[in-house]
C-alpha cells in the first residue's frame, strides 16, 4: 500500500507534540497505539490518532461500533415490519442514505461542513461525498451494509487532508463492505439484477447530495419496479429515543452551554455590543470542547427581543434594558438549545421583573407537567392557558371567564410553540408529530416567552419587553430531568451574576 505512505503520521511527531499537554495515561495510550502498528490517518478522528477524543472501538466520541450496528439493524427491522404490514410483495429491500456534499460560499471557499444527521446517526461517518447502501432480504437478520467513501486522490488529499479509504471502512465503521464512490452506480445496478422484487428506500424530497440523487434517479428511471418510499420517518423514530451514550453527550453539550451563559451574563454591562456577547458565548462554548454553536444565536437587546428570529446582533444594549440570548452548542454532534433573558446592568425594572416572574413560573410549571408525559401540542395549550391566567391577574388581559379567550390572548403575546424535540439537530426529528405523548428517552425544549410590542395594545410601560426562558429536558421513568439545570434562571441568581460585569467596570474606573 505504497500510496498511503505520505499520510502515515510520524509517531515521534505525535509523541513529541503531545508530551507536554497529555496526562501519562494518554501518553502511554498513544505510545501503545504506535507500538502496535503505525496506523494511517483517516478522514476523521480515530482512536489511534485522537486518543483524547475517542476510546477503543468508538467511531465517534462515546458511540461504539456496536451501537451503530444496532441502529442499522433496528432500521432494517422497522422497514421490513412496515413492508409486511402494508402487504408489500417486496422480497428484498435497498436503503440508500447519502452524506451531504461540501457547500461553497464562493469559488473554493467552503462553508463549515455539516453532515447529514440521518447518515451520521447510522454510520458515524463525518466525511462528505459518502453514501451508505443497506440491502436486506425479508427477514432482515442477514442485512448487508456497504459504505461508499471517496476515491483515493493523492492530489486532493495533499490539499484537504486524508480521507478514509474504502478498504479501511469495514474495520473503522463496522460495515460489511467499503467501496469507492465511483462504484456506487454499478453497485446499485448489480443489486437490482441480483435481488428480485427489490423495494427502494430513499428520501427523494430531502435529497442531501445532488450527484447521488442523480444516480438514484437514473436507477429508478431504468427500473421496471417503481416501489419506493422514504426511510426518513423510520430513522427519526429511532433518533427520538436517546441511548445512554447520547444522553451523556447531550448532558455535556448542555453543561458547556450553561457555563458559557454564566460567563456571558457576568461579562455583560450597559453599553456592551450584542456582537460582543455573541463572541463571548461562542468562545466560552468552543474553549470547552464544543465544535461550533448549534445555530446562529439570537442576541437581542432592548426592544429587539420582541423580534423572535433576530440574529443581526449588531446593536448596543443600554442601561435598564434586558438582553435575550438564545444560544446552544454542538458537542460531538449533539446540540443544546438554551435561552435566558437578563438585565444588562444586573437589576430588573419593576415591569421587567413582573413579566419575568410570569414566564419563569410558567416555565417551571410546564417542566413539572412533563412528568405526566403530555404531547408537545398539549404542553403548548397548557402554556397559553397558564400565561393567559397570569397576565390576567396582572391586569394585562381583560377579565373574561372563557379559557379560549385567555389562550388566544396569550398566543398573541407568545406566537411560537413551547417546545421541539432536541438531539443531533436543534429542531430534531422533524418528521415526528408533536401530537404524540412524551416517553422516556426523549429530549425536548421547554421555552415559553412573552413579547410585548407597541401593537399589543398593552400599557406603554411594558412595550419592548421580550422574555423567553428555555431549558432542555430529558424525559425519564422517574420524571423530567433538566439537562440545562446548571444555567441560572432564578431572579436573585441572574441579577447577582449579571451585575458582576458592572461591578468590575466601576472598579476599573
Ligand atoms: Mn429552542
């Protein structure tokens, strides 16, 4: 395998460069890995090249080869069960899950690469221009997984770094076969010939890769058998329930974001730029190991908080204003999603405090309600009713003994849903209805808000107040567990942390 010589990492270089930073255990592990065999570099972190990230047998941090194999088996089982239930005559099934391709902002300048999460969930493969093809008979136990990875290309690898070559895919990802992408079309055709009554599972609507999409369309065009369906909902049904390893990753993602919020709150002071708070939260997440923020954060000072999707983040936040920050990070593929609203000078005004108390009380009540495992839509109705009642008590909604009226009035002030599923994607598993009951293993957000604009018809002193409080909640048999519990939200604590920045400013003066 002379072709690989140029990407074999020099073990002495690795040892030399990590000696100063690594614990003895990690150093020995690296040395052990080097003693056994000088392994070549892959297109993504591997246990031998990144022992600080990955343990033995892990394809991605904390998720082992066996877990990926188990996910694929469950997908195959679900597809076959569905086909049988629908009296399909399919004797064989072919499931095609493509990766994403690289996207460019201009010429050769790429956007940060983000993998198709359904593909990542099933393979652990983080590389672009790859594809998984799973074939199964009507029993499913003997299914076969072929992973297509990018063809070897010395020149491209010199520029972009190593790729995981097809022959290494079975060992690294635990698939049955590794093949070059250039063979994909041929492989699909040969499956068609070899496997009678073949049913195709491929998502035509959300095709993440144009070249692969073209290959699949060509196949279907030539095929006499036109049965096909999307496997997306089956994958989402699996992704909805988080495994032990996934819960650990989600917990870490929430811990990192929570700490970043505390640092950002204590960094805030009157006159600060929204961009500075954005940079602070980004830095504090990445410095703790998150790869990236999970979405463009909302950093909305003053009245801008009433614009739900405000992401310009280019204004200043002045004394007596609040700032609403909706941010989360992605940690080894798992997203957190937190919102806090705090007074920039560390002290709520009376009106701000009144509204904040309502949102906070309602948010806590909704989290408690999760113990009864309502659907997310039912939780939304609860939010409207609870907000309506509290706003009525405050005299901001007229007295009418009608619940529908209350809920409508509250919906005017909180025009977004109270929750979504959370996981690898921020709006996770979007094909799953919000009308199903919560179950152990699901992770959801709980995020009521109140946004009072000039058009609300409410008293002037409340205009421009926008408050949302959002936590990430794991449903367990013993009730809800708030994964983002380390992020403060009680009034005293928020005021205390948010006043740190101002105190430091006055000391420096
Ligand atoms: Mn959210």
